[in-house]
C-alpha cells in the first residue's frame, strides 16, 4: 500500500539527492573514458572515416589535458545545475495516485481516473500489510 511520507523526510531526501555528486561524477567519468578512447584511437569523421592511433606518449603530451579539462568542466556544469535548480540530474518523473496507487509518467495531468490526485513517487513510500498494522497501532 502506498502512503505519503512526512514533508520533513521528503525535503531531507531531495536535499541529499541534489547535493550528491554521483551523477555529475558519473557523466564526467563517462566523458573522460569515451573522449580518451576517441582521441587515443585517432578516430576522425572524414570521408572516408580515418583510424589513426596515436602513441601513449603523444596522448599524454598533447591530448590528456584537453580530455581532463572537458571532463572537469562537465562535472562543474552538471553539479552547478543541480545546486542552482535544486533538482537531481536525471530525476525520476513517475507519479503515483494517492487513492488507487496507479503509477504513471508525467504528462501534465494531476487527476487520476479514480478521482484521486497524482503526487511525485519520491513523496510516497510502500508499506506491506504487516508494516501497515504496526504504523496504525503506533
């Protein structure tokens, strides 16, 4: 059964998510790996496409700084985006009806067919039957 969480818990969880460095770090690391591979292999878009690998010495001397700086820039931009807009990058857009528990992606409509309203999935929590009995008795 879905129940709505306390506002304090919701705000604390959101604050932790948008201050987290996990996703910006993941995207900048992915950029570093892909861009390094691309530069090391010497792949270029041409007609016909060329494949001209460079030596490790040449890579570290000429290209490494550019790859590293682009990854750092991507990290800083994504992290600043999260802090400024107070929203995690790639946040979940699922919504759950308070009444019937139906789940849907965001489509701009907060009203459910059952007459209930949709709220963000991160504002709800699932409890089992045993947990429901414990919460009701407390």
